[in-house]
């Protein structure tokens, strides 16, 4: 059983009478939303799909924490943005001048990517919720219970509690009404009057009626359980950093029960995703990340969904844009083309279903083949189609173009090692290293190229027979050696496109000029 189905069954068992199961995710728009963040929302998406498959009504919500404070200037942005630190993301200007705010830029960028995957949650913008006053009764409730919240927070710390700290603790941050930063200190809480007085570093001072205020925000570990209660959340995942014994979830669930009188939702801890070759945690602020948009330039949505669906949420994995791209495509293509096979495991079938595969792949060309041909035809789509046609593969342009576009982007921007070209002249030095048998193989191959009476199928059959040996294992080894030599003489590489394609792309005359060393 796929992990998403296991979670669905657990939720149904825990909430058998709940008419609607609310599945939640949330991210702060601190910068470009990366694929580590994407893991959270796609985990919820898969569980929601499994619940719907079981006939349950699901509300899938996604919170933009855009009323959080702007903490640091991400790598690559103008350092002058430091002047906005402490302001809510929704009030920081768009760094590129194309959206209404910093938050809106990254929110809309990510929402466009989600649409490409067919992921359609109900978006909740926390700046609107806070400034609408919807949360104000909970803010007041938390302030009235601040001593108890302080005790809960400190129960998860190694240091002891201090009375003076408890008396001065408030579970909220206040944005100054003048400078809009959270550089404020609460000076007094008037419980009968339900108001608080604050002073800001900028010099402003004011008294706020809490139930009418629009510039007060609960601190994270209180904000999270408050929203669980407000939205009746049944399921929400969280990253490994929130999932330790003293992490946010364990603190928040105690606050949820004791302060808000609400049982916490079921929780799935998910592992971080690493960039291959880089052990640093993905981060929007450091620029160490790939975004879903980055991956969509290389993979279609269904392969990205497949890659995420096949791993349990608590399993770490890495994303590489090197030769791993070929491996990921090849694995997906193999399973897609046998979709529904009785030999396929239930987990793989469920993973394919979650990826959006419909079991009818049609005559879709393989990515590995396309990426091998494209550089040899200088990325010319018309020549690409002609080569495929000559080797018996008829592909409609509308099916070919998306694959060719992604392959070209991958090669040019991420894996230039694939940027192969045909050698200009014979490699006499390499030829001098061959033994007499290997030279005979090469001569025989050239003779077959010259025989214009052979059709393509017959020529290929005879090429495979050049290295004939009674022992099949030895024969395969010899064939691999011959083909490797051909690629070296023609492309200066140990591998390349299938021989029939190589012959069609390079042409017989040019191949002979590079391979026939006989005078």
C-alpha cells in the first residue's frame, strides 16, 4: 500500500465522523519557494488524493505566512533591502518591481508552478486574516494566558524559568503603526480594558484595543496551534527541523491542547531534500535551492510528481541535474510503458497514478534518445524529426517539441557534457593502440557501411555479428568494445546515440572518413 493511502486510512480511523477532513500546508514567502518547501505541499496533495479516492470530503488549505517579518535579505538581492527588515513580507516592495509586494512576487511565482502540477489548494493569505481581525479573540486569549504559555515554552528548554521573564513575556509581536517594523516592546497590558501599550525603537508609542487591532501577530509556536483550531485541521506535515523532541510541533501540540482546548492534527514529519553534491540545507535566503519552476524546465510535471511520490515523506533524497536526469527519465518511461502490468508492484502503480500518468503513453520519444541526437543536429527540430523518421520513429511535432525543449535547456544550462560534436579528423593515435582483431572489426564495420545493397535492418544485424563468438558473454563484451571504439573515433566519447541514429545523423561518407584507416 502506498504511503499516502496508509496516511489516509489512519486519518479515517482517527476521524471517522468528521464530515470534512482539513489537510493543511504553509510556507513563508521569504524568497523563491524551493523544492524542499514543495515537498510539504505535495505530501498534502497526495494524502488528499488518497482520502478523496476513499470517498471522503477534503478541504486542502495552503497558508501563505506573509504577515511574518522580513528577517534577512536573500542572496542576490539588493543589500539596500536591509532597511525593510522587521516589516511584514506583504509590506516590503517587490524586489523586481513587477508585483505589488515582496510577498506577492514569490507567492504568484509558486502558485503558477502549482497550477502546472494540477495542485489546487485553497490559498489563505495570513496578512489578510490577521488584519481582518478574525484572529483577534485568539490573540486576546493567548495574552491573557501568557504565563501558562511561558511555562509550556520553557518546559521544552534546558534552562529554568524566571519570574521576571514570565511577567514581561508576551506571546505576540507588534508592528509599529508608524515605521511598520516589529522593533517594539510591550510596556503594559490592561486586562479589564483588553488593550496593550507598546513603544517602538523609532520613538512611537501607542495603546491598542486588542480586539480592533490589525498590527498584532502571534508568535510562531502559538500562531500554528491557533490556526489548527480556527481551520479545524486534521492533517499537516512539517519539516525535520520542526519534528525533534523539542521542536515546534511538540511544543505547539501542547499549546493546542492546554491553551486552545483543541486536539492537534495528525502530523507527518518529512525529510529535507538535498542538492546533489551539496550537503547544505536548501534555503531561500542563501540561494541554495532549486525551485519547482527550475525543475519544470527539465522535467514534465508528471515525472516530478513521480519522483516525490515514490519516497516516503521521512526518507531523504537528493536532486541532481547531471546524468541523474537521464536515469530519472528512463525509470519513469520504463514504468509508464508497462502501466497496469500484473508484474508491477502496487506501490509503483499508485505512484504512477499520483503522478497523473493515464496509462496511454503513445509514441512518445525517449528523453535519453532525444538528448543524444539534439547536439549532433545543432538543436534543429526539423533535422531531429527527419532523423527519427529515417530510423522508423514517427513522432508528432507537438509531442516532440516539449521533450526537445527540456533536453536543450538541460544540456545548455546544466549538463554541457552532453554538448557533443562530430570529430573533424581521424584519430591516428587511438587507431595505433588497437590490436589486430579490433582493427579487423573496424574494417568490417566500414565495409558494411559501404555496402549500399543492405537495408538498415540487415546492416544492423551484420554489425552485431562482427564480433561473433560462441560464448554469448564474450560476444556482448566484444560488441561493447567495438561500439565504444566507434563512438571514440566519431565523437571522442565512449558512448553516444544508438548506431542506426549515429549513421543517419553523421552520414555514411563522414563516418568512413573518420573510421576507415586503410589506404
